[in-house]
């Protein structure tokens, strides 16, 4: 497929939404629909998103394609019960477009579809490039009433940072873990940890790729609220949407289930806790459950190690006994959780046990309620972010060193992109020329050069861009006082692994004094060689 074919498909309105139900596991009720993109190609039939999404993104067509899908989805959703929502996957490219919230609002309003029934799914990879833009757009979407879901959770390296940084409502367990959880113990541990983390943070957990009853049973036992996958229904086009909204049988726990027989609800509590403990131990975060009097009922190996004591030393002991150094900081949040208020991602710092470096942790407390809505305990999740904080500190120090190196450098460092456009010029340039950084970007810096030098400098840059040879040019620049001063600018290309030039790095030095000396030398040499007159 080519970009031109995608454009043609857009002109012919061939891109359509398919709908896959998301089901509440313990009731079988359809909670909502995830919208999936399909291409009804004239000759090749229905094509999956893998055949065209990447092409649309690279060709800058993903915004138009998304708008078309949303318009058709909202119009088709008129038959949905008013309790069911629509979930849309948003391309990473659109998270850089600040007009996205407006686009969603206008599409929903045109079909009179309530925005509080819209879920926007964001993948972890979409947040890596520009978290600040994502935060701005997410805040606007939440202000409109939309809910946010973190998709493919666990497949990226910075999920916990994203959970803290953005106002998510849902956590989607990636299908790669769900599909293998019946066969692989490690996958079961990961799913258990993700669901536990979601519960601790007050997030709805949704499992993707549920295909068997055994997987659904496991997810229900682990506390996962919702699931989607072929077990509950394949994606269907709009004309068959009425088939997808019907209720499904609730997930039932089978006592004969081979994998989960020993932790069924009929098992003794001690035995169930033993098996759940094995799952806790594989979790990537510290997990625990506290009684109403703040004693450890259950704790995993990770949190025990954070607290510096074996698991068996924690059980039945008060939190204040096990971590007395930080308990005064934690107690107000624990009391809030006992009052029924969830506490999310509170950062606490302390000195390491050896008295050396400072450690940092994120604590989350989620109250657990019984059938009478009374708090019967607190679910605890603790994330060690010491390494992340050290990295952030090192980055800040590195940025600070770089900033001072650039600002105090007597030369003028600069960066050009692969097309020869300035993306960065040292503040020293503004001090000399009076030209702002914004005005200097692109080819704006050329305007500060002497009119007789501008064409020559542009040609020199163009020649280097074509040949890859270093940039080496002398020219005159107007200072903020109106004086013309000579500078010597040199730069070299940076290439990617394929040898393609992706940036030019260089600097300019003031050589005005040198030029004056050269001129004076030429003048004196000329006088010495002139004919003598008597």
C-alpha cells in the first residue's frame, strides 16, 4: 500500500469503524466498545490497521483518517445503550496536535454523543517523545469529560512514570501477557502485579486478548474488572453493532479448573493467601495488604526487601514498627485511606539504612470495602523510584553544565538540521547581534550578515549539504551597535547508522582583531613596496 492509495481511500470514504465489545467479567454486561479501524478496499476486501495506519502516519493523513472514523463511530453509536461507551486508540502522532481535543469534541457534538462516554486510549510509546504535550492534551480531554486509558501496559520501560504524570482512569493489560498466562507462570505473575497496581491506584483494569474461559477465570480471580477478546466477540462493522451490544454470560469460576483449583473461593483462606503470595513475589512493585489497625496481613518479597526485613517478620506487625523512620510521613495518608479515601502516588524520601544516599518511593493506598461499604483494610503499592530520581538529578546537572558551557563559551555554538536550517544558536549570538533566538532559527540568521556576504554564506552551506564536506566560511555580522565584525564559522555533519546526515554541529569565532591585523599588514606591505620618491 502507498500513501496515494490511502489518500484515494480517504476520498472514497473507505475507512470504517469496527466495534469490539468490552465486557464486565463478573456480570457479563457489555460496558462499552473499542473502535478498531478497518479499510473496506474496493478490490482487496477488508484490511486490518497494520496495512495502512503506519502509512497514514508517515504521510500526515492520520488526523483525517481518525476524524473520519470518529464521525462514523459516533453516528453509529446512536443504537448503544446510554450506559455504554466508545473507546478510541489515538496515534502517537496526534498527541503532538493541540487541536485534538477540539476535533474530538466537535465530532461527538455533531452526533449528540456525550463526551463522558468517550474513552481515549494512549499507548506508552506515544508518551516517550513529548510527555509535556501529552499532559496538556490529556488535561483538556479530561476537562471535556473524556476518560483516559493507558494501553498496552507493561510493554514500555516507563509505565509507572506515566501513571503518575497523566490522569488515567483505566489500565489495559497487554494481550501478550493475557494470551500466555494459562501456560506461563511468569505471565500470571505479571498480570497479577498489573491488576494489583491498578487497584491500588484506583484504576479500572481491562484485559486485552481474552480468548478462553480459563483466561477469563484467572483474570476474575485476580480482580480484573473487564475483558475484551474473541471469547466475548470479534470486531463487527456498524451494521452488525446490535449483535455486539447484547449481554454475555458472566464468567463463572469452575472448581475443576486445573490451574486455579487450589485458589478457588472454596479454598481455605490460608491456602489462597499462600498461592497469592507466590504471585505477589513476582510483581515488579512492592505490594501489601494492611488490616484496619495497620498491621501487615500480606506482603510480597519486593516490599519486604524495601523495608529491610523478611516477609515473616512483617506479618501481624504494625507498619509503625517495621518502618519507624518514615511512618510519621505516611500516617496521615494511611488514616485517609482508612476513612475510605484513595491515596495515589505520594512521594516519600528517606536516607538509606547505611546513612548514605537518599532513597525515594511512591506510595499508593486503596481502601478495601466489604459488602456493607465499611473499610476492611488497605491495599498498598510501593514503587522504588530512587534510580529514576538519581537519573533525573544527573540529567539536570548535565543540562546545567551544558547550559553554562554554551552561555559562557566565547565562541558561538550552533546546530543546523539536515536541510541547513538553524535549530539552535548560542545566546552569545543574541548578545552580539541583538537578534532573538526565534528570529535566528531557520535561515533567519542570514539576515544578520553583511549584504555582500549573505549569498556567499548560503552557497557555502548548500555546497556542504550536497557534498557532506565541513562548513568553513568567513563573513561579517552586524552587531547590536551597528558595527560590522568578522567571524569564522566552521561545522561538521553528524550521520546516522546508514550514513545519512541528520545534523550539523559547529561554532563561530570572532576574528575581527585578526582581520584588522591582516589588513594593517597588507597596508604596510603595500607601503614598503611602493616606489621611492626623492
